[in-house]
């Protein structure tokens, strides 16, 4: 009896499973919409990862599925047919793109339905709808890993050669110039210090002579004059007696008279010069009585010491960062140089390679005789690097930044945690070409000392939903890595490069 009940139970359970499987297959087939809607196709260079029944999305919502893949004999590309739900309207300016759904190689197709009108030659032109069997001509595909590896294999040898040349340059001439300059500054500072000491001693000696011994000099000059007058009188009163002594004695007396006259003139000159020095006249008198020159030399020495201390404190922080944007399936790269004259003050200079490029927004308004007033907004994107130059001030763990952020005005804030090993940053910028300002939040965690960081965050949070006539819909999240180091050689290059530029500008 028990064995009969067990057999009956197994049979009933089998029937239930078969019925549930049949209903599930029927329900799934109906949900897939096989045979419903209309078919369009696109030509793809690589259809790897796209299979029958692959999802087709628009704005994150499912609007159809992949129905068939064949090789197009004319173009040599993969011809992918897509079944679109009947209530969805696609226009001839629609775009289809192959997007990565995960890191495991799964892909889906993302379709932008397009717009019913577009501007041509300043006029509003109607765009036709796509019909069954029509082609979506605008197809975008992500860069394959093989293409990236080929580009890296070509770039790495060139980069290695550049780094070798840079290493030789920084280890050779620039290092020798820096060492020679340091030695020259040290020698000149010692020489200037000795010169100032000797000038102080000379000034003190001359001043002492001019002040303390001026009376003795005057007394000596008067005594010499009295002796001279006495000799003159002696010569005058005894002239008759001397003339009888002969021509030789007369000649000797004449020579003596000439010498006395020269000595008298010399003493007069000495008295005049000493008086002028004591009064501060002339170059020597100015040096002896006025200490302006000594003060100027002291000021120059202090300025030189201040300049050297400022150069010694300057920190040049170089950062190399790359981020992978997952929804855009592309890389964004940064090269950053941070100049820190003080620990609480810095200047950030950054060159950004943004895959979105530089966006420009232009609005056109006019009046149409058929439709009345209209307004059209055009967003153009150009391939060019973006530049950041911001001034920053740090107070404790907080830092604020203001200036140019990725070639537009912007502000930013930073929070330093765990001995600066964790950095939380936020930036708001690009307030012209978006519906809302572009907001980016980023976290950087040091994984090896303070040299290598892991980076992650979100970009363009406010413009999450694509809006007609704007550049919105660029929300993305990213992961990446950053290398940070303090480059002393770059500081020397900035010092000597700035000096050379200033010298050239003054000529």
C-alpha cells in the first residue's frame, strides 16, 4: 500500500513539473515578444558578446531584443537584427551602441530613439520614422581590449625611451647645475659676510681717527707751520753770511727751500682732505659718516636668505591618475602638479584627458511661419585636453579650492582622514553646457605608504536623466589608481626655468 502511494506521488509530481515547465516556456515566449513589433538592423564591426535574445535597452528600459545575427557580404560586418516593441518609435537619426553590462563579458544594445525634428541650415526639418527592415546607420562600439593592448605595446617603448632620456638629463647637467649653484651661494654668502666685517672695521678706524685724533693733527700742522716760518726767517737774516760760503752752499739752501715749500703745500692738502672726511664730504666721507650702505647690504643679505628659505620649503607634488568609467566604457587620465609653498597653502595645476572632450552649448531662437516661435539648443563636443588651475587653502583636516576646473569655473572641497591616507573630495563645475552643474565625488585610499592610491567615485550626479536640448545623461561611476610623489628635480627646473624666463623678459 505504501509502495503504491509513493509511485502515485512521484507520477503526480512529474506531471506538475512538466505542466509548470510548459507554462513557463509559454510565458517566457510571450514576454520575449517573438514575432511582435518591427525589425531594424545595424552593422557592427565586432558582434562578440551579442547573441539571440540579447537585451535592447533605451534609457535603462527594455524595448526589444536581438533576433538574428548574419554576416553582411557587402561590408564584411555583422548584421544584427533587432525586434523593437510596436509602441516604441525610432527615427532615422537614432543611434545604437554596444555596451558592457558587467566585467564578465556580457553586453547589451543601447538605443537612442532620436528626435522627430532637427536643425539643418538654420531650419527645423522633420525626421522620418524607421520602418520594418530599415537600418540604424549610427552605430557606436567600445574599444576592444586587443586594440588597447596594441596601442599600449606601441606606446610603452616610446615612453621608456622618454623616461630614459629624462633620467639621464636629471642625473647629469641639471643636477650638476644645482650643485654648482648651491656651492656658489654658500661661497658668496661667506665672502659677503667677510666684506661686511672688514667694512665695519675700516669705518670704525677712520671714524676714530677723524674724531679722536683730529685735534692732534691740527696741532701737528700748526707746529710744522711755525717751524717753516722760523726756517724762512733764519734763511732771510743770514742770507748775507751764507752767500759768502760759496755757490755750493747756496744751491743746497735753495733745494732745502723748495722742499719746505712742497711740504707746506702737502700739509695743507692733508688738512683739507681730513676736514672733508670728518664733515662727510666725498665718497670716503660718505662711507665713513653714513651707514646707509651697510644697511642696504644687510637688507640684500636678508632678502637672499628669505628667498633661499622659501625655495627650500617649496614642495612639488606630482600625481598621475587614471580612471575607468564603467557606463561609458572608457578611461579618463590626469596629470597633476601641486605647488605647496606652505603646508596650509597650495596651487593645483592639472591636465585632463576627458573622453567626453570639451562641450559647448549654443541656443538659437527664431520665428517659423508655420509653427510660430521656436528655440533650439545645440551641444557640440571637441577633442581637446582640459586644464585645471585652482588655489587651495587647508585648515586642519579640511581644504577648500577655487579657480578653473577642467576649463570651466568651479569650486572644490577636500577632507583628509587617517593621517592623510584617506582623501574625500567633491567638485562642482561646468555650469554652462549642462542642465545642472556637474558634480563629482571621489575617494582616494593609500594602499602603499602615500605613493599608490586606489580611487573610486561618481561623476555628473545631477545630470542622471537625459533631457532634450541639454548635455545631460552623463552620470557614470568609476574606479582607478593614482601614483603620487614629491619631485625635487621639478622644483629645480621651476627655479632655473623661472630665472631664465625673467632674464629673457628683462632684455
